[in-house]
C-alpha cells in the first residue's frame, strides 16, 4: 500500500507539480508528513481516557444515551422521585399480600363509594358500564385454569386437572391469580372514579339499555364458563390436600 502511494505521487509530480520539485524530494516530504501524523495518533492513544478531549457532538450524544439521566450521568431528580415512589408503592403491595379479607373489604368499600357518586351525579353511565365489563373479564380469567384443558385434550404432555377422586392431588392454577385480580379490580375502580371528575366522559345514554345488556352478557358468559367447568370436570377452588389419619389407639393399659 505504501509503495502504491509513492507511485501515485510520482505520477502526479510528473503531470501537476512544477518541474522545480524533484521526484525524490516529493516522496521524502510525503514520508515526513506520514510519520508525523502517525506519531500524533500514537500519542493520543497513549493518553488516559479521562484526559482526552471529546468533541461537542460526541458529548451531546453521550448525554442523551440514557433517558432520565442528567448531564453528568447521574439520575435526574424527577427520575429518582418516581423511582422512589414506585418502590414505596411496591413495598405496600407486598405487605398487604397476606391480608386477603382486608384487601377485598377495601375494594368493596371503594365500589360502594363509586356507585353512590354515580347515583348522586346521575351520569357517567358509560364509564360504569365499561368498569362492569372490565370486572367481568377479570372474574372469568380468575375462574379459568392457566392451561386450557381443551388444548391438552389430544396431547399427553404437560400437567392436567384431576378428574377422579383417587388421582394425584394437583392444586388449581388460575389464569389470573387472586392478588392480580384484586389489584386490577381496585385500579379499575380508582380510574373510573377519576373519570367522574371530567365532563368529557359523561356521554348521554339511556342507562336501562346498558343494564339489560350487561345482565345478558353476564348470564351468557357465566353459562359458557359453567359448561366448560362441567365438561372438563374441574372446580376453580382448591380446598387443600386430603389428609389421612390412622386409627386412634384406644387400647387400655394394664398396671402391673
């Protein structure tokens, strides 16, 4: 490669450069410039990374590489605030996990407050209908098994639901666990209640039609779910593994 550059410079010197500069002098100048540039590159690579000067364009790109970071690479105040808020929220959720009855009592209380608010305002029936449909979908997922038995009917792979009393005990695994069901239902109530503060969601509608349609949809959906449970012989509730006890020793002891 170096020899080809020399040949190219010799050719250009014969055509473009004035005759006063000889071929050997031109090649020597090229070698001197090439060696000078190579020495500068080597010196720049030997410098530590902290002492190198970056261009403004590169510095701007490094600042925008990660979302939520400040100019100096540290998380911004807003990012740290929401991160800390999420950690506190998750910790409270973890603490409330074993208190099933208390959680559902709070959710039912929120539902009662929401219904009273809708009744007093005489509006936001579309929001209430959407909330009912959402809760119905959650309830169906709560009653359904995680693995649909109809998909496992023709294959022998994977776990299946017990169909006889003497079969091995296998707990019912739901598609939607109880805690996620409660969490999603509570969030839906809070979102619906927040929508009642905005007039844009108050769409005028004849509410008896929505009530009748919801009752019909609930009956049809539950009928289909009950047929599915009867066909594949499963109950969406686990009462625990049966325990067997031996006969009690009622023999009398005789004193010697």
